[in-house]
C-alpha cells in the first residue's frame, strides 16, 4: 500500500471519530477511540441476535421437512 493511500485511510478513520492521531516529528501515533466502537458493538449485537434467531428457525424448518420426508 502506498503512503498516500495509507494516509487517506488514516484521515478517513480520524474524521469518522474511530481513531485519534498525534504527530511528533516523522512519527504518527494512532489511538483507537473505544467510545465509537461501543456504538458499533451494540449494533452488531442486535444484528447477531436477529440473524441467530433467523438461522435457528431455518434449521428447525429444514429438520422438520427432512423428518417429514423420512416418515413418508
């Protein structure tokens, strides 16, 4: 990855509030903003629950259909 591409990504992450950067001479230090990830984690948790419920229902449906085919 080229330096300009890398810096573009760093600036995007910083602008979105996911990281903070400090520059001292030629060294740039990046720190993750944990508060920003709390919001993401909450959303992912909701999505995980939703999709686990859906896949559990799909598994139950497939098992039921398989059992019906076996009994016929």
